[in-house]
């Protein structure tokens, strides 16, 4: 992203949103130097893809704010390998910055210490964090028990992104029209997620979380 000029500078919250995705910025002078090189050479130029800079940007962000939808894309496997090498080959199943406990592990801790209701609240907060990233709003301004999710500005594009994330994260295929329900709060959606995990025999991380809730 280009900092100081253009759409990022003119759009509130856009820089923060792109930073959540592990991207980094360059200034106007660096952009102009890139244009100069592009006009004097025949080869392709890729800007904003330097592995050391991406690694530093990802490391600087907190794990809760990371939205690395691109990181596991097979088309970027060589970039990912270079990022991990730049980070000292410190890999984890959560991607870069994954040194902390996973969401499934945090749910396990909540279940052991505080019980099922607290686990539902943890899932609700997890969903609310994702919504805050998509909408570029402060997660602290989201009420888990109401108003409805739709009141935060859920349109067809945001709804499609949210549905895709719910399926990837929890194996939940949730209809868009139900996301628009005036009675669907984050806590109620979290309860649906928990019921779905209990009903399915999921593989991988989904299976792990389902067994935790069944315990």
C-alpha cells in the first residue's frame, strides 16, 4: 500500500485494515522510483512483496488482528517460504506470529476453568473480532448480546465474506438471510456454531474443537 497519498491516505481505517492483513506500506518517493524502474526495463516488477518487510509487518501486528487470508494460498507458496525464512524459519500451524495458543486451545482453557457458557462467549468474541476487521470498526464497540449482527452494516458483500469465514473456521454453512435476522446476536450465532460442532464429526482443528465441546 502507498502511504501519505492516494486512496489509503484519503480513506479512514483503510491503512489499519490492510495492516491487519499483514501488508506494509511504502511512501510516495519509493512508488515513483518503482515507476521509473518499470519504464526503463523490460522485466516485470512486483512491489510490496519483499519477504523481510512482510515478515516484519506480520511480526509487528498482534495475532488477534491478523487476517492473513492470502498466507496459505498455494499460488504464494514461494513467498510464504521466503517469509518464514526471513522470520528465522519459525513456523507454526497458525502461520507467522502464531507463537501463542490457538483459538481451539483457548476454548479448551475456558471450558476447563469456566464452563460451557463462557466457551460460548469466547466463540462470540472470536466472531465479533472477525466482523470488526471486515467492517473496520473497533471490536470494543460490538455488543455480543445485541443488537443484531445485521445492524452493524451487513450487506451482500460483507455477508458473503462472513459466510465464507464461518465455513472455513467452523465448518458452518450459514444462510445469508439468517445472518440478516433482526434477532441474531453474536452470542446466538456462537450458540449455533457450538451446536454445529457438536453435531459434526469434523477433521483437523474442527474435530479438535468439537471433542472439546463434547467433553
